[in-house]
C-alpha cells in the first residue's frame, strides 16, 4: 500500500500449491529482495470472520434457538474482548461444545494476530485485511485471455499490470496534490505536513486534530485554574504507534505551545517524494 493508499505489488510469484512449504519459500524470496522491514505478523481479519462463520454455522446446535455470538471477534477494547471470550465459554461451552472448542482451539491461540484490539498495536498503517492482494490476483487474471497462458505471456502481463499501477499512482499523485493544497493550505497548525505528507495521512491527522481542537480553543486566554474543559483521556500512544503520525495529544501539546507540526516526526511511509510548498500560492503570502 502506497502513501496515497493505492496498491503497488512489490513481487509476484507462481506456486503449484498453497501450503506451508510454498508459503515459507515465498517469504524467504521476499526476504532476499529486502523488501520487508521487521514486521508484525497479522492474519487477515476478513478471512478469519469468513471461516469462523461458515464453520460455526455447521457446528452450531440450532434447535437451541440461540444465534452464535460474535462479540469475541469484534470487541474493540482489549478488556471487553477478554470478557467476551469468557462469556463465550461460560454461556456456550456446555451446549455448543463442537463450535466453541473449534473456535478455542483454532483461533483463540492466534487472536493477537487478527483481532483489532491487538493488531492496532502494530505499525500497520491501519491495514487489517489482505483483500488488496486478492484484488491484484483477480486483476492480473483479467489481463490474461484464459487460465492456460504461456509463462512468457504471463510475465509480460505482470509487467503491464505493474506499469498500469505506476501510471495510476502518478495520476492520483497529481490530483491529490491539488486537492490537498485546496483543503489544507490554510491549516497553519499542520506546518510542513501540508506539503510533505500524502492527503490520506493528512485526513488521519485532521481527525486527531478534531479531537483536541475545541478543548484547546475554549481554554484560549485562560489560566490553568480558569480552564473549564475536561482534561483529555490519557495518551496510550496507540495511534502514533499504529500510524506513525502525531496523535491528538501530540497535536494538543503543539497547539498549546503555539508550534506547528513537523514532518520529521512522522513515518516515511506517508512522505511525498517532493514537497508541494512550491505549488502553494499561500506560501508566498505567509512568508514575506
Ligand atoms: Zn495520544
């Protein structure tokens, strides 16, 4: 996933079966290409939900009149999630033994790799699912005339797909640059983020700004003892860690000390190749 949120495939591989051996081989090839940093392993949430649903439907004892609970897989807070698993065991382990023991043995040990309350502790830039890879696979198929293509033809189609991905990235880069200057030029608090980060990243930062903005504004010109607004909830560092962008607490600190954000405090994943400052008519006005 690029800084503009488009898809770009760094590698393609052909394997004759989808098993552990083939998967290991693939990962080793990727490591040789040095395209992977140290990464946190995640399992695709979409596939987990799909598999659990179909398996549980088969194993569920329906005459019971109860629907299978989904909370254990969906609860967003770690503590609530913990309770949901406990609830699943307490309520259903006895009467729904096959379904519950299936979930407990197959998915519970791996929960930290796909449940959002855990995976958002990873530096994953918000990615939870592998659907983009599925999408590229499907797209590549559409580049082929049929499923029995010759290897050389397949290779040339892969090359074409990558070229097209690059072209659509470049087209989007131009569009996004114009849109983000229109949208964020006047946001001085953003500092050079406006020109150095992609619009996708700025959208995330703007959301964090909204969380603290009204509080900072209502405290303006008040001494600490006069301030009426609630203090913010304590910073867990989760947002900054997951996205590599300043969280509402970071922004609040900057606003209160009358400082602007700096792109040096953000993860390079979001950086644009070239600063947009030269294209912004407002820059000339702001800096005499
Ligand atoms: Zn924070």
